[in-house]
């Protein structure tokens, strides 16, 4: 047994399909722009992390040089240049 729809019902279905397609298209556009924004944010975060790592590495190269430098220590009640020992 075949069932047919009348012209009015066909137009309603067509209009519903158009509305649905427009809604999905708008949602896809929003999701696409959101994904692009997140990709840009991720690239910026990666760049900042790399810069932070480079900065820490430059500090770690600098610290041993400072650590082994000879320093004059002023002991309370002593004169400058006097080394306790």
C-alpha cells in the first residue's frame, strides 16, 4: 500500500529541510571559526612555552658560572677583604 503526501505537506517538509540546512550551516560556520581561534591560541601558547623553555635554559647555562665565582664575605665585626677561616 503506497501513501502519498499532498502538495501542502510537501511544501512544509521542504521548508523544514531548508530551515534545518540553514541552521546546520550556521552551526558549522560557528564551529569552524571556534576551531580556528583555538588553533591560533594553541600556536601562541606553544610559542610562549618554547620561549619560556629557552629562557630557563639560558638561566641554567648562566647559573653555574655565577655559582663558582669567588665572593668576599663580610663577617660581622671584621674588615672588608678579611676571610674567615
